[in-house]
């Protein structure tokens, strides 16, 4: 593993519809997800942030090439006090999911082939 930070690739759709959300809460969602991606992606790795419009709704995806988690662990990550790393409390995804749903959105996490 190298000390180089991961590269960030972005693709933002300029035609996103106006979203009626609490921006402070959405920042509380995006910042820890991006920070986590930067922590788990190996040095010199890549993570990708993309936005687009799908049936009139704004969509966001963050993809990284960090290590994959077993499927059984992915399901458990939505519960409070569960996570995939030692010495962490694991509230993040449980809270993130609630914030996104409170703003009329949906949130999911999945492994991608050869990516995290």
C-alpha cells in the first residue's frame, strides 16, 4: 500500500432537478461516505462520484475500489453499532439511511465486481 491519496473522478449532471432537501443533512450524509471511501481505498486507488437524472429524480453514486465486504456484513451495516472496521462505533450507515429517508430519498450499499 502506498501513502498516495486516492484519485477522485467526478461526473456531475448539470441538468439535475431542484431538490427540496435539508442541505445541512445531505452534507451529513455525503461527507462521511466520501471520507470513508478515502480511508478504505488503497493508496493510489480511485473512487468515483457521479450524479444523474433518472425519471425526474436526482441520483448520486459513489464507487470505490477499496476492499469488498462479505454480503452478510453489508446487510448488518444498517444496524446501529455494527461496522466493518475495528474501533469504530458503527452508527454511520444507520444514521445516514434515516437522514436520506427523512429527505424522501433511498440509500443502499453494495459490492461491485472488483470494487468496494
